[in-house]
């Protein structure tokens, strides 16, 4: 039987600024390692060094045009993803003053791959964690959509936006604006469709976020052979 290797992954890098005696988040240098961000002939580029170890997990792929990657990347290791730590308590809800109007699961005979949060068209949509923008464009039934890749390998998806405020390869912080809520794409009301993905596969956002109380349910999660295994309970406050 093949031994499973454990990879501990950290989402944030922090340092103490001794002069002010405060905790400061340190951004990694933004170094684009490709000659062009996107061309009509290319859908996948080599990722930047700013989101290691995610870059290693995804084998240097960073698709600019599609939610999923083809050929499919298979994840067979045991990988522990640290979501947040007491030293770096940075987390933001993706929306404010929302109502959950549709949950993850089967809906009208089709798979609903995220959670829908009712919003007004002027409401701001926020990055959940620090990350790099992978996609920021109109995308089929998702409408105007943003996908962030986070340093630990998770991706978050925000769609049906009326406006997009970011662009591919841009680094954003948790709590920063990604755009405004809307009803672009296949939508009948103004709302945010929000997803969590790992290796391009979706899973229930409510496994990680308590939307009713505005907090994370866990401080880390584990994927074994591509399957999500929840770990210790560690509730953290909203950024």
C-alpha cells in the first residue's frame, strides 16, 4: 500500500514589528514569471512564486480561462491545510447583511455547487482569505466571476457580480473588495454565489464557514485522496 505523505501548509506569513510591538502581515514579492499574462492561444500559465506552496500542489498550473483544469489533476496525498492561526487571525465573510437563499446540494435535479447569499446590487463582495486572483471576467452562467487561489491551495469563487474590481495575478487581502453583488449570468435576483474548491473540485462552503454566526468552524482541514476530512474545532472572529 502506498504511503501517504503529509504536507503541512500555512496560509499566512507573519512577523512582529518590534518598533511598534504589533503583528504585521508580510506580503510576498509580486514576481510574474511569465512573459505575458494571457493570450488568446493559451489557457494555462506557470503560476507565480507568491502563492507557494499552492504553486507546488497545482504543479505550476494557473488556468486563466476556466474554473476547472483539463486534463484533471488528481490529488492522492494526505494534505493538511491550515486555514488560520491565533498569530494570524485574518478571515472575512464574503458578504455583509445577507440572507441565505440557496444551499449547496441538489436543486431542481441539478447540482448547486455553492451557497447563495441575497444581496443588493450596491453591496460589496469581500475576499475571504489573502490570495491571488486567478480569474476575473464574465464566465457563462456564473456571470461576472472572480476566483482567488489561496496560499494553502484552496480556491474561492464569487459570481453573479455586477462589477469586478480586481484583475488576474493581483494579490488581495482578506476583507478587500472584489466587486459588487449583482445578477449577471443565470440569476433571477441580486445575490452572491460563493464556492470553496480544492484541486478544482467543489465542496460545501458550510463545512468551513458558519454563515449564521459569521465565523470559521475549523482552524485546519485535511484532504485524503482528494476527500475532505474535517479537523479540530477552532472558532475565530470575523475580520
